[in-house]
C-alpha cells in the first residue's frame, strides 16, 4: 500500500500541452488545432497510483502517451527523477536519441490483449521484444528475463514457446503486462488495461497489478472509464475535462466530497456496483456532449454543461488552485458550492 508520509516525487508535469493538427477534406488541409492536452500540471509520487478519469475524448490517453514521450509535446515540461538517482531530467526537452536511455523506465500496458499481441510470434519473442529494441539483453539472458517476468505475472515459463492463441483472455493480458514490465520500468501507464476483461478476470488482474506494484516498486498512471476499478486501485485521481485537469485529489476525498461540478456529475452518473451504495446514489445530469477540443468554449470549458455556472464562468478561465490538504481544483465557485459525493 502506498505510504504518503515518505514520498518522493518521481514525475512533475508542468503546463504540458499536446496539440494535434486538425486535418479535413480531400485536400487534407489543416483547418485547426485539436488541443488534446492543454496545460496539465501534476506531480506523481513514487509508488502511488494516479488514476486519470473523464469522459471519452477528454485527453486521458494523450496525456499518458505524452508523458511516456510517445509524442513530442507541443509545450511544457515532464520532470522525471529516475530510480536511485538524485538527478531530474526534463523528458519534454529530449530528442529521440536522448530519450532512448529512459524508454525502458517508462512503459505502457495496452488495452486489448486480443489485438495487441502478434499471433505469429511465440510468447518468448513477444515479451522479449522491448529487451531487443532497447538493447538491454538478447539470447539466453533475454530468455532468463522472460522466464523471470512470466513467473512474476503468474504465467508458467515452460509455455514461453507457445503462441498467443493457446492462452485465455486473462493470460493474454498477463503476457501484455509481462511485456511492459520486462524492462524493469519505473513508471507504467495502464490505459484501460483491464477494460476488455470479464469481471472475475478483471479483479484478479487488478490484484496482480497491485502485487506487482509493491514487489517491483512501480508507479502507475491508470487510465480507466470504470470508476469501480478506479475506486479499487487509485491513491489519487486526476479528473480531466477537454485537455485540462479540473480536479486532483486523494481518491477517497473525491468520492466523498468532490469540489468540481464536473467531478460531481461524472461520478454520480456512473453507477458504482457497491452493495452499500446501491440505490443511494445522488444522480446529477450531465447534459450535452464533451466540448470539442478543437474549439473549446470560452472561460471555464465546462460552463455550457454546468448547473452552477454564473456569468464569470463564461468569461474567465478558472485557475487550477490549491485548496489545502493537497487538493487542487479549477472552479470559480469551488469555495461556495457544497457538492455531493457518492460515498
Ligand atoms: N493522434 C491524434 N491526432 C489528432 N487528434 C487526436 C490524436 N489523438 C487524439 N486526438 C484527439 O484528442 C482528443 C483526446 O483524445 P484521447 O484519445 O486522448 O481521449 P481519451 O480521454 O483517452 O478518450 P477515450 O476515453 O475515448 O479513450 C480527442 O478529440 C481525439 O480525437
Ligand atoms: S467555473 Fe463555473 S462553469 Fe466552471 S465548473 Fe465552476 S461553476 Fe461550473
Ligand atoms: Mg483513451
């Protein structure tokens, strides 16, 4: 379990932006900019699990991928403190060559174990691929590492010569996890890592991820639509809306007492399969769709959908501000609103 009394900042993201060109028409002309991530600042402590939540299209995957430098950020900083080192490096400022050194430290667990595994490769080749790609190990040494990580994720190393089709959905997800962890990473972005699994396998996989976190000293950025999963696994939750964080707080605080109207609406709209809570949930309507990140509304981007909006909300962008006790929120009215939680 994460102990926040002895924290070390492993990641400090500062005003990070990831904008994509918006291309339209037969001539493939650039007609605008999709501000998928638009000024995110957050710190992540070693060994914790930070969940990224928000409706589809809010920029969760883009934020995760940009932090791993799958993309070249448009602006901002990604200060990273490698394991066992006092140095801090800004990943956002590195070119691809310089970034190679850190690629093994920052890894991604992908969503779908059925499409993300090459059916024509034996499992040993699939899991050892990042070792070869990052020039970490090959031959017997790579095989030994594959056997070791297979044991850790609960797969039998004797099966490493088999092909993906010989494994069940849950086992395939363990192969995906093994491939991410074989480089001994520090930070792992799990993007909907358990979403494709059925309920019982999902619970086992979440427990496995938690055991591995303790054993291997991993820090997780956990992207999920499923708030019951998030409740189970997250130490802190970052709520995103149209490329920005609107609230960032300890998981329990957010479930008990959200400070941002979007958090209140998002959490209340999604049923939590918790026997104690069933039927007691206070539901807030979340009208309309997520704003277009190529053309976000003025002021607070949530204002067209917010039941608490006032004139100022249309005009001024609220800052993401500290509220004390480690919480941050970006709402003009955060101090005066008494929003309802779901716990
Ligand atoms: N490579 C890209 N090129 C152009 N636009 C992109 C690209 N990747 C994402 N976007 C756009 O950026 C916005 C955020 O997308 P993103 O995939 O990060 O959202 P998400 O929160 O992960 O959504 P979901 O919950 O559906 O996975 C969307 O409007 C998406 O269409
Ligand atoms: S700033 Fe205004 S519109 Fe935005 S969430 Fe707060 S009350 Fe709603
Ligand atoms: Mg996504």
